[in-house]
C-alpha cells in the first residue's frame, strides 16, 4: 500500500517537474531576442561582462522584425566594439531556430576566416550546456555535418559561411547576411571595392531561396563612399532598405529613423539620443577613449568607422565652413558667367553622373573677384538627352531638368567649359554647331583629381566662393547649394566626383584667365565694366 502511494507520489512529482520544464521552455522560446542576448552572453563570452545598452535592444528589435518579415532589407551601420557580430552572426540564427528551425542562413564576410570564426561560435553556442538544457528538445544539429563553415539541423535548417568574392555556387538561404563586407585595410583600394560590389550585385543578390519573402541584411562600419553601404544607399531609389545608422557621437542632422516596432507604441523608431555629441554607450566608451580613436585613426578614419560617414563633418580636403553664404534676396552684380561640364559615357546605373555647375564672377568693394554658384544639374543620361540638357541649361542655368522658364531673360553664360573626355568632345562640337561658345578643358596638365582640388582650395578657404542661403531667415542653404556642399566636402571619399570636377575646372580656368586670382597674387588695376546684368 505504502509502495503504491510512493509510486503515485513520485509520478505526480515527475509530472509537475515535466510541466514546469514545459512552462519554462515556452517562456524561454517566447522571450524577445534582446532577452535571449542577455541570457546567452555568458555561454559565448565567458567572464566578459555583458553591458546592456539601448543600441543592443535596437539591433535586436530590428532583427526580430526581419524574422517576422516586417523588414526584408536591413542596413546597419555601427562602430566597432559594439557587439554587432556577436549579435548578428552568432546569436541570431540560434534564436531564430527556437521559433522556426527550418530557416536557412547564408553568411559572408570580407575574409573566409572571419566568416568561419562566427560560424564556429554560433555552433558552440547551440551545443553549449546552457542552450541544450533549455532548448535541446526543439531540434538537434546533424551529427554527420561538422564542417567549420557549414552545419545543419534535423529540421532542415542550415547555416553556411562564405566570403565576399566567393562563387556561392549552389548555395542559398532565407537570410543573406553580410557582416563586414569591406576590409578596413582595403577601403582606399578602388579595385577591391569594385570587386566587392560586383560580387554583391551579380552573385550575392541571386542567392535568396524565396526572393519575395526572404531577407537581406548588411552590417558594417563605413569605410568609403563607395563601400557596400554607399552602393546600397545610392541605388535605393525606392527606399526598400531600412537604414539603422548609429554614429558613436550623436548628430541631430543625421538622426536615424526606421519603422514602427512593438516597443514604439505605433510610432516610427528613432535614435533616442537628444544632445549633440551624446555617446552611443557611455558605459562602454568614455570621452578619453574617443579622443584616442580620433588621434590614432585620423579625421577620415574616425568619421567612417565611428561616425558612419566617410568624411569628417567639417569636410575633407574642402571644408564646409570655407564656403561663404550669400544672405540677400538680390544677387550680386555679376561680371562674368561660366558654365562647367563634366560628362559621362552612358546612363548605366553603375556609370558616373554627367554634371554641370554655373558660376558667376562678381567684385567686392575692393575689386577682388568672388564666385557664386548660380545653378547646378546632374543626372545619368544618354548622349542625345545630355546634348539637349546642355542647350537648355545654356538658355537657363536654373533649369532642373524637369521644368524651366522659357521666358528667362537673365544672363546667359559667357563661356561654356567642357572637360575634353568621354562624351565631352562630341558635345563641344554639337554645341558649337548650335552657336554656343563651348571650350574644351584639359584637366591632365593640372595633375590628378586631388591635385586639382588642392590647387583651388586657397580660393575657397580664402572666402572667395559663395553659396546662396535661403530666405527669409538665411539660416540654411537653398537645396541645390546644400547638395553641392555635401558632395564636395566628402571628397575624395565620395562615390560621385562629378560636381567637384566641374568646380575645379571652372576655378582653374577662371584663375588662369585672370578673372579669379589667389588671395596672395598681385592684383591688376580694376577694369572698367560697361554693363552689369542681374542673374536671378
């Protein structure tokens, strides 16, 4: 009798234990990815303390949205040493398989060794006592597949590691994830950057198992305007990519905003920081460390890797603060107008832009020549459209390519300057045939692009180049001037250098023609100008 009671009691205890385990298991599998990160951390990093932060929760929530397919394309830019690879490449597959062990992951990094390292850490997490005790009955890793760069489970899920540039023949995934697709050491190599972009376009983009429902994720620190992030942003004309861009020091003008998440109460998620310069995670990074990074990396290196833009806020070779702002409704009295063209071969999306800037020369009260940007246009067009656009801009340099004022009676260019390359030569001939004074400009005699920019920087730094501010408060530039200064201030780390080329050739031509002189040059006597025309 007692034995029967004991057996019945033991059976009830086992049932209660089993029930508690099941309840615990359900709780664990339903926990957020952020909670999973906190619990799994010791199983990966051992004695290294976990330091929680809002940016970790932000990454976790956006990755959860990827799992739900609320996000199909996610771009994350974040500084080094912020646990990005541990979260994205190690923990994410282990968490996803708790919910759907059939999901397939294809990972890539700039080096195969780095990608394999992440793969091994992910496998060790899944095989850890911590993970198996909690989730071991949900699925098991296959016993016969133990390659360093590939493992799968008994529910048909898999994780494959490859590298940028690899063929990936026969490989695919529901999640394509590029973790650091560009090597820091290769940031200045145009050949290696282009090779990585070619792989991204022609190989990686075709590896989705279900293109309509699967997910692409790119996470990296910025290295160059033409890195993978720059390429994605440049081609994302339909805003298909959700961009989670988190600089080390907060910049209000670049505040990250993404999508509605469960934690945002129906509002768009945005960077929660308020104060300019506020650090990403003060518990992990001190101001003293930031100073050391700036010193060791230099302004360009720090701007890319830590601020997630390839040039310092104040500008690169050309600094934003050097440009003067014209804060008047009426224009200066223009003495001479030059239009400067940099042309491209085709309208292919991978080709450079064709661009045109129009400049006016005016005199200050000391008869010193200054320049002001009157108009700007750029686009990817085939030659017939380029030729037509050149004619339209000659008639009205305010033309934006979409609409123009045929009754414009302002000053037409005195000189149309065209770089003698690509489609520039036939354009010069066609414009001349139409009665437009077009002159070829040979840039090679002034050196390469960087040398040409350095030749004209004294004019800009000396306060001789002006951009129009927007009234009535004049506390911001007009849109085309703002676009122009953003473009030229990131040189030489920007993807498009066409506007810089138009500016340098105009300044070099005018300087050599005595219309604009270096501030230290000897000045001629003031000329006697017979006619002055308004321009806008």
